[in-house]
C-alpha cells in the first residue's frame, strides 16, 4: 500500500498548482469557551468547498482518463470536488448523488457543468448506480475515500499544516469513510503528533470498525450524515487507522450544532455540520487535552445550505 509521507510529498508537487493552500489561524485563549488556544486549518475554503478537491485532482492527474470520462458517487462534497477537478482539466463528469443530498452541494456540482443524476435514499444507492454506469461505459470511477490516490491527495492537508504550525501535539479530524484521517495520519506517522478521529454518534463507521477489528456496516442518523455518512469505512483507511490513529471519539449532534454556532458567532466562519464535527469534540469535552497540549482542529467542509445554517445559528 503506497500511502506514506513521501508519497504525499510527491502528490503535493503534482497537485499544488490546482489547489488552494488554505490558511491556518490561531483562535486565541478563551475562544469557544476554551481556556487554551487552538490552531484551525480552514480547509472549508478549498476549491469546491471541502478538502476533497485534493484527492479528486490527484486521482485525475494520476490516471489515464478514458473517452467516457469520469464518474463518482457522492453525498455531495466528493461529487462537487470531482466535478470541479474535471471541469478544470477539461474532462466530462457524471456524478451520482442520493435524494438526501444537501441542495447547496447539488447546486455546486451543477455549477461545474457535470451531468448530475439524483436517485436513491442513501449514498450506497448512488454508489450502486455509479458502479453500473462505470461498468457499462468504461468511465473512470473516482472513489471518495477508499483509494490510494484519494488518500494521498487528502494527506496534503497535513503537509501544509506542518509547515504552517510545525509544533502541534494533536490534530482532531472529522471522519466519514476515513480517507482524510488516513491521509493526515500517514503524513504524521513517524512523528510525535497524534491524530484523533472524531465522528457523530449516529455516523461512526471508523469507530465501529476499530471496535470490531474490521470494517462493518453501521446505521446512519446524524445531522452530519450527508458529509460524514459512510455506511462502512474504507479498507485502506481502516488499515491506516489501526496503526496510526491515536484515539477515536464520538460526539452528539447537539455538540456539532453548538460548534457550528460558535464558529460563526466567535470567528464569523460558516461551515457545514461535518466541518464543525472535529471542534465539537473539544467544546463538548469528548476529547480533553492535557495541560499545555498544542491542539489543531480541521474545518473540513463549508458547503452549507444557508437556510439550515440560519436555523442552526438560532438554535432551532
């Protein structure tokens, strides 16, 4: 399995002219009600609105694209990322999303000119339709999390972060299928920096897999499910997590919504629920740093529907 710090460095050389080097800011003591300051990596400002553009660009740039073009199944963010990368590289893309997809993400996919197909109740339904299309046409299928090129692409977040904040002891990362956490953990694998995986209690495929000793199916029922709603974590992410994830913690939806509100009220940052999930672990106390521990939190996605954001900010 070619997922490593060295591979991530090669990947960054390949994709860096196509992506944004997203900013990293320090919160300041007292922000979010915390007695300590944290480092925030603003990856919700990435092209297409999430970190997933990194993996999408790497997958396309490192592949031979057939005449049928590119296809992907997605809850929204991955589809937007693949559509964005395909558009930038002059490729055709067909994206499959389930009916539960956030309208803001659906609109973003369309904005990149992709052929969008909306059908099925869950991501698994969309993935099945995508697989059928790929088999029929020969289009290349870009997997959202269980692919080496995807994981190495996501790991470039860590490379940038290590340059911006080289002294972090701990990084909190939200998990859906596990590709982002696997990429970051792989980059930091031989360093003292520990990676904490954070998932909603109603969407916790990695947590369940680590408990069972292998990937298993989980039920999905969370405010963040349209971003973090993988029914089963990826095989590659599980292998990495088993070796390099220091701890897996769960947070309730109320804590996610509270974190979303705090990010707006205290820092004027709008993120989707999935993007606020890692911060929720600190605000709720699901993860409690030791005294003096230098902590980083990744804000992974900003494709929020404005009506839902307004409701969240009002505490509805």
